[in-house]
């Protein structure tokens, strides 16, 4: 195994540490992301980004896919009236999904 990065940090009195910037960048970590520690037999600890799949969302999506497969007749299109109502409720609202959150919203 080839080392591509080595970085150090210090434990605080509360056993907390800051993950060095190069490691955060390499793992694509952002505020509030979770990390996983894996302890190997040789005493080394691996740190990786936790891939969080929402278990409830996964169960719900599995339920939906099963229901669609078993009951394709349950699938219905949205009525024009419902689409019109949704558009009226959201008219004038602008959303930029790429805009960063305000610090108070993070």
C-alpha cells in the first residue's frame, strides 16, 4: 500500500480532534458529515466517510418498488387540477438548490 497523505492532529481534553484540511478534502467531508473508524488487526485505524443511507427511506423505496411491480394498476398520473393547485401554491417562490445555506440553517 502506498501512502498518499499523512497528517497529524491533537486530541483535546475532551478527546476531540480536528480532521486536517487535506484529509477533509480527500474524503470530501463537510460540516455534520459522519466518519467511520475501522481498527485493523495490525493496530492501524482507517478513517472513512460514512455512507449514510436512511434506513427508513430505503425501506419505503423498497415498499414502493414492490407495490409498483405487484400492482401496476395503482399507478396514476397527476390530475390537471392538482398540477394547477401545486403551481398556484409555489408561484413566485424562487429556489436556488446550489446556493449555500446560511450559517444559522446548517
